C-alpha cells in the first residue's frame, strides 16, 4: 500500500478500538510515537498518552514529552537503583525493561512498533492487534497502527504533518534523520559498537553504570558476576564493550593473562572522562 492507504488503514484500526475504558498511547518520545500520537488525534478517539520514564533516555526526551502534552510516569526504581540491587542487565537478562517499561497501565494500548525495524520484530509481530500478558498475568490488548510502515513512510508523514520530533533526530544544521533511533543510553540489547558510540556521546551514563555496578559488587560479593570479575566493575564494562565477540579474550581477561592491567585507566582514556 502507498502511504495514504496506510494512513486510512491506521485510522480505521484505531477507530475500531472499544471505547468503554481508557486507551493508552504508549509514548516513548521517539519518531514512531510521534506518528502514532498524530494518527490517534486524526482518528478522533479518546486517549491518554503516557511516557514511562526509563531515567536513561537521551537528553531532551522528557522535555519533548512535556511539549507534546504527554503524561510522564515516574518509575518505581531508577536504572541506577536497578543495577545497585540486581546487577548489570544483559541481552539475556533484561530485567530493566520489565521494571521500567513493560507493565500494564490500561486494558488497551496503542504502540508504534514496526516490522521493518528488525528481523526479530518481523517474526514476532504478524498482526496489527494482539494480546500481551505482563507480570502478574495482567493482560493488555495492543494495537499497532504503523506495523507495516517503512522509514520512508514515517519520514513522509512527519514532513507532511509538520511534526516536531525529539532532538536526537536532528543534526547540527537542523536536518531530520529518520534512520536515527531513540532508546536507552548504553542499552545491553544493542551491539557493542552501538553501546560504545552511545557511551562516547554520553560518557556520564557510563560513569553512572559503573558506580552502580560497584555498589552492587560491594553489597553482593558472593554473586557469580562479582566473583568472575574480582568485584571490578571497570573490568566487567571493558569486557562487555570491547571483547563481547571474542570469548577467548574474555577468558584471558578474567584470568589476568590479557595485557589489560588497568581497565579503569583504559576506559577513562577511551571515553575521556574521570571514573
């Protein structure tokens, strides 16, 4: 379908949502959320736009949410508190998402998920409507009005509707970049190169990560992670970022055989920040 037909389909899908209770627009602050919010307004249905504050989104995200009139929900725990209590999340144990973002607010929610964003999403999301079960067996009916939209569709819609997006999507000359993504700084689901670039841009977030991890190791020296890295959060972060794809080098680093005697100094020099 061309964009006008996709817009028409999205509006009809939104208008089909039963209006016997509150409808959440799950607003992340990203470009897709801006598109979904605009479509919901065009559909003329009642809604409550909600941003679940992760505490580690790029600067300017919350200000953009406020500008868009979005309700900002305070998390039960900040990202720093999560690491201090549970340790560092990973792509295999992403408990941070469950605490910060993946929980029920209302029985129905509209989300800006698109299949073209990744192979995993293309395989997981087949229909524009499905039921999701969160913790405590809480069920939410999810609606995906832009599931089949491409980046070109999103960019065209934003341009035609005159939408203003979060600062992360604009370069120094004010040019919009649809290929950019808004997400948690240093997200463990991202590949090592993306995480390194993220911490390069926002080195203070790396410092927060390490400070919280240090406290976790001090409070829980008996954990596998604390023993594996001798309670050294600098070593742990260096391994995660720079040796993710080479298990032999990680093992050498753990055994003290790798030529990497001072992970803290290495990180400070590389990211140009005092840790």
